[in-house]
């Protein structure tokens, strides 16, 4: 353990939370401006579907590199590298045009995927007695970052004279600040006491590992569908662009308390299946209320939708920690669950967008959302059992 982390756990936790805050604005800032981007650039619905899919795909691809980065430079320096990559990807959007928009999204998402893989193992190493609480705090802060991105980007566009490129690139500043805050903790760490290559390969033959991966992937798919498409869905229901962005931000705000409470509660349970089914059921019910319910219910339904999504994500990260035996196992399972899981999740926003383009409405898209929720529930019945990989 590093001396700095051992003597200053509060400073370490604070720096970790600042890193977490910047792991979602790259994903939630495009949705509120999607209508303006399409109007200015001529981007079609299929192109918009690709724009919401590529970041999730790069999340998955980068997550696979987590264990290798951790072995080469340590998880602490790996998180610094990831934060710098996020800042660089966000800053690239300043160049304007579709190329930097797509490229910046992919680069920033790669940094997010790398950080997301490394953080669960670091939490298990540095806070072994408070894994549920720290996972909840990390996830809650991440959700607050998502809310800030969704809610503040349209006002930033107004301050920038209507330039969506400036509004998107402005989020590089807090990301760079997070990298600077983490710099004192980016020290060499001794290699983890992990078994050699064979046990790491064996995890790919573990049914429990695949169940955790399936749950992580499908619940992530639900979240990234909504990050990318709920502002447009709300706009189609009659809300203005500003109001749609505000309500989408409420969805992310609703994630924060669940992201703290669900992991803290679930870590105390021997079996997490009931908790998983409860948050998935809430997510589905509130989504249907948002897409087809009375307009006066949109705000409370959106908050409930966020609560369900935050609970699902926090529970997914908690399952990674609980189903692993040690720090090395958590890092390996995290890489598998997030690498494969986010690759699976990337198909959700693409399919959702193509279904919307096919029928011109939201019925086919909603059917896909329901199917993904049921799939996540099926994987949760295996991943929630009191067993370890």
C-alpha cells in the first residue's frame, strides 16, 4: 500500500470522487444537444445512433486493457492516465465538426473505460472494510457528474453564443482538474499478489463470471440508451430543448441516492437477487411512464427512472467486488464484466436508434428496452447468488 494513501485516506477518497465526477459528462453532454447537432451538421437518425453507440463500444474495448495497464504501471498511475485521456478527448471537440465530435467521444470513452476497470480493484485494496460504502460514494459521484453534464450543457451553449462545440469542450476543464488532483496519488505500487496467467484465463470459463458480465452489460445498455435518447424522446413528447435537458438531468440526479444506498445495502446481504429484481422492475415501470404516461407524471417518473438506473449500476459494481475473492480477482472480473459488458451494451443505443428510425416513433424502441430489462433480470438471478469466482 502506498504511504500517501495509508496516511491520507480522506484525501485519497476525495481525489477518487473528483475522478468519478468526470467519468460521465463525456457521455451525457451530447444527448441534450443532439437536435442542434443534427440541425447544423445534417446528421441523420442512423448517424445519431452510431454517435451514441461508439462511446459505449470504446468503453468496452478500453476496459479489456485494464489488467495489462495495472500490471505495467500500477492502478494508481493507470487512473491518472485514464483521467488525462478523458480530458484530451473532451478538448478535441473544440475543433468542431463531426470528425472531432466522433473522435473525441471515442477517446474520452476509452479513458472512462480504463478508469472504470481500475477503480473497483483500488477500492478493494484501499478500503477493504468499506467496499459497499465506497462503491456507493463513487457511483453516486459519478451519477452527479452525469447530471451536471446533462443539465448544464444547454445553458453552456447559450453562454457560448449557441456554439455546441464550445459547450461540449468546456467539460475538458474539470476533467483536467481531476487529473491534477489525482497526480499526488499516482505513485508506483507493488504488483498485486495475484496468481499467474492460468487463473486469470480460467475466469473466462466461470459461469458466475459470465452472469456478472451479462448483468453488467445489459443494465449498462439500458443506461446508455437513455443517456443518448431520452432528451430527444422528451422533446418528441412536447418539451422544449431546455426543458428536455433539465428533465434528463433530473434522471441523473435520481441516480445519485440509489447509487449510494443500493450498494451500501446490497453489500450487507448474503444474496443480492431480490435487490436486482427490485431496481430493474422500478426502471422498467418508470420508463414506460416516461414514454407513454400522462405528461404531469414525466418529472416524477424520470426521477424514479434515474433511481432505478443508479441502483442497477451501483449494484453491478458491487457484484464485481463481492463475487471476487481478492484485489487481483476484482481487477480481472472488472475487466471481463466491463470489457465484454460494455461491448454488449453498445448494441443497445444502436438498436434503439435504428428501431426509432424504422417506425418513426418509440414503440419498437420500447419493446427492445423491455427485452433488455428482462435479460438483465435473468442474469441477475445467477449473479446475485452468494458465491465467488
